[in-house]
C-alpha cells in the first residue's frame, strides 16, 4: 500500500514516513496541499492513505481535503488529519470537510498505528511490527 | 488588540514537557535555579499566536543543542550530519507543536502562525525566560505579547 504525507515540515514527514515505512507502506511526500494535488495527479496508482497537516503555506490541509473530496476519482483515498490543531471545532471542521480520522500532534507511533488499525489500513498485522 | 490573558508559564512548561517526552524521548528538566545559563552562537525559533491574545513564543538555544534536538526528534544515528535546514526545520516543528498545545489550552478564538527559525542575534534575558535544561545546556523560552 502507498501513503502520501502532506506536511511542510521535513522533520515531520521523515518521522511519519519512518512509521509508515516500518508498517509496510510505500511513502510519497508533499510539502503543502498544492504540491500534494500535483503528486496525486501524477500517480498511476493512488495512495490508500494521506496524512495531512493543517497549517501549511500555499494550500493548507483543510483546503486540500476539500479539493480531494471534489474529485470522485480520488474517493478511494482515506484522509487523516495530523496536526497541532486540537480544538473541538477544528476536528469537526476537518471531519465535515471529508477527513476520516484526526490525530493530534504530538503523537506516538503506537497512536498512529491504532488509527490505521481503526481504519483497516494496517498493511501488516500489528503484532508483527517491531 | 489583545483582550485575552497571556499563556500561563505553567501551561507553556507543560506543553514543553509533553513535547520533550513524546517527540524528543527525553526527560524534561527545568534549569537549576543556582546555575548561570550561557548561550553560544545559536538559533531562535518563533511562532505567533493570534486571536484573543496576540504574541509570540520564542525558543532560543545554541547551535549544538539545536542539532541534538533535531537528531533526537528524527532518531538520527550519531554519525549522521544534519544539514542546517533540517536542524532549523526540526526545531521549528518542536515549537509548532508546543504552540498548538498552548493555543488549544488557552481556548477562545485563536490561530497559530507558521514557525520561523533564524540565527539568534542576542541571548534572551534569563529573567524573562523559562529555561529548560537539555543535558546541562540551557534552552530559553520566552512568551512575548505584542506591543500595545
């Protein structure tokens, strides 16, 4: 399975990327929402998952999720917001825009794995992860 | 115009403590009261909070500490030499997560800016800073309201 990480922080892309790679994902990266759209448009095989930061330059994560949900051909992508935005109204806005899950930074690798398990997106059984 | 109250130092403390443990895998230790904090050539990260309270959270530490923080966050092997851009990016993300935690705890109508990281041009005043110990080196944190 493939995953797209959309975050303006290279450090955060590297951290999330390592967790997902260890879980068996092939990882794609983008530094903002517009770059993520460009990445998706260039893919023959869409990622199953996109982990999306909220606050980014050029195009923020909420706008990206809204744009993805406008495209029926991208309906198969599961969208998870991964962000410092922790207020209830932000979570509601993200879910209303089309996010399937919401993970608040800081988070642990285990928390991310639990979210993937809930979404049925663990490529390998959790017990097999080192 | 700021109408809300500034983040309580205990709130900022708690946010750093959470980030230290969950992102840097390091025990949070306040700076010893009887030690004099000194700062060499360093980096300074800032993030703006806007809304009911307007101001910035500023983190300043020396370059070696910033490199170690980035290495801890990234799980980089000791032999890996991190480029300055990656160090700045990692320190900015640490402050971004702290800023998000503080914003969430403040409540009200608030928004968070994007973190910016530059070279530190002058050491912060210890009297106006929360000082955290990073393996015996100081990390200065200031909460600075906008000028009235």
